[in-house]
């Protein structure tokens, strides 16, 4: 398959590994921002194949993992107390809220449905005019266009029973927050290629300039990641700090202008709480006033008190690159996919889930 199989080529991966070994002369800490990149690194055994000088740490790039407890509690409240049809992507269902998960609420009789697209939720709203339908709109910039489009589409259809519970977070402000953390020791970033496919590259130049740090926009397959690491190491070894685009087959400097226009039409940038971290300024999307009728929080006047995080979970430190999943004393013991203490153990992009399922693999996937 073009643009896929060639980026899983084992021989080419070995060549990049060898070039990294020839290039590196000292220890460097590099953060891959996206949870999809984390899973690829772990699943394909790349962490064990890299030279010991390269320390890969895992970033906050899992939107499910950083969705606050309060929003999960709001989703459960809507389904249980307000009787809405709550629609969600599947990987949100097992993430623990303050008292239970959406899956537990569904098992208890709440009408919670797993969908692959918010437009499916609009269809459900059209077919159930006597019921309120809420889509739990979680994601980074990558899913924002589809979620915004669902609001526009519902408006065109004249639907008054559709709304979204928005939990959109933005990557560049999170990278800034990670760098501003006094415990941060990150020296280069692999940026998320799919986010840049939508948003373009301009948001990353100020980060490079402010922190004098290399940022390489990178894809998700083994060859992508190894080439991205090599590009970052070359910069570090030369004392350079530039923005480079490894994922040029998908990312254009201006991004996807049509998608960006759709986002801007429905959403506005606001401060956002990140689970396990803190409130990060200008790091989230909220539904704009013109579309307030489609904002579930406003529509249903949801007021819930914030619940404290599980003190046994170190997800925040993991997502800031300060610690790794095996550093947690509960990893694989009191915290498993069947009984998670935190979201990174159950999300399809969570670092803890990646280590739990794949950390025993020590060879490149040759499929």
C-alpha cells in the first residue's frame, strides 16, 4: 500500500538505526508528542533498538488521556440524569471518571452509543426527534473539523435536539507548558504529523525561537519515526534549533485551509484543563456564541464540582516526560486495562497501555 508499506520496511529501518548510531555522540532526551507515535515506537520495538544515548520520553498527545474528570462526569450525568442519547468514540468508554466510567453507566442502562463519526450522531438526532442527542467531542485539532462540521450540518437540518460536549485540546500550548515545567529536561520534539496536516507549521516556529529547541514534524510508521529521530539528533549534535518536516508527504506549511476555516466557524480558543496536568492557557476549543444552542454544557446548564484525581496515578508526570509507565509502582499490578487507575492505561493512544501490551516486543514489525 503506497505511503504505508514502504514506511514499515525493516531494512530501511535498520539503515536509519545505523545512521543514528553513527551520528550520536552524547545523551539526548527527545519527546514524541503524539500517543500514536508512542504506540508505534513501543509496538515495533524501536525503543530497545535505539542507541542508549537516545532517551525517548512520551508526551501529552493523547486527547482521551487528558480529558478532565469533570467532563467525563458531565457526560455520565447527561446520559443518566438527563436521559440523552450520548454518543462517543469507543476509547472514551473505559476511562474512569470520579465514580465510574461511561462503560459502567452504559451497563447500568444509560443509552450510550459507540460511533466512528459525529455525523452518525447527527443522523441519530434526525431519526430520534423526541430525544436529545449529545456527541462527546474529544480530540486534538485532527478531529475538530469533523466535530465542527457536525454542528454546521445539524444547523442546516434545523435540528434542535443535537449538541456536542466539547473536549478539544491543542498541541502547541501543551508543548509550551511541558517546556515551562521546571522538571522538564526535553531537548527536542517529534511533533504530531496528523495535527500539522490540519493546522500547518506556523504555530511551531515561535516554540523553536523561544526555547531554542529542534522540532521535527513526524509521521507514525517505523521509518517515519526513525528518520524523525535522526533529523532531531543531527540538529542537536550540530547545536541547531530548527523546525523540520519529515512528514512532507502529508503536511503542507499552510495545512488544510478548508478544515481550519470550519474549525474557526464553530469554535473559539479558550483556556483548558488537562487531566493530570493543569489549566493551560489558550489550549482548547469551545463552541462559539453563534452556535451556543449546540453546546451541551450551556444547553443543559451542567454545573458539577471538580473531583480530585486519583493520587495513586502518576499520569501527569508520564505525560510531561518526567517519568515513564514502568516507573509507576502500580503499573501492571493495581493498574491494568481491566482495572485502570488512570486514562493512559485504557486509551488506544495511552503510553501506559502501549507499555502494558507491547513492551515485550523487541524487533521491528516486518509486516
